[in-house]
C-alpha cells in the first residue's frame, strides 16, 4: 500500500496532510513517551501509527493521523 492510496482527511484549519485510518488495533507498543499502534485496515493492510491517546487492543478505530505519524510496511 502506498501513502497516496490512503484517503486524505479534509480539514478547514490546516494545509498539513492528514490521513483517515479505519481499521482494528491488533497490537500496541510503548516507545518511551509515545504510543505506536499496529492497525489492520478494512482492506487487510497493516499500518504502524503513532498516536497520543491510549486506545485498547481489538478496538475498531477511525483516526485522523498526520503523515509523519504513519508508517507503511
């Protein structure tokens, strides 16, 4: 999956690129002061996302994530 295949979120207050991530949290990791989540998208892709809020494993999510917080492998 390429970064340009992820749907950009339209927001009226910034020109920064945010992406809408929909899926389920499979795993979470703590890297010092930040949280990183492994998310399986509805299409079956696995993404790693840094997100400040604590979210439970197994939760279905819909997040707006800045492009520098998204890791696609």
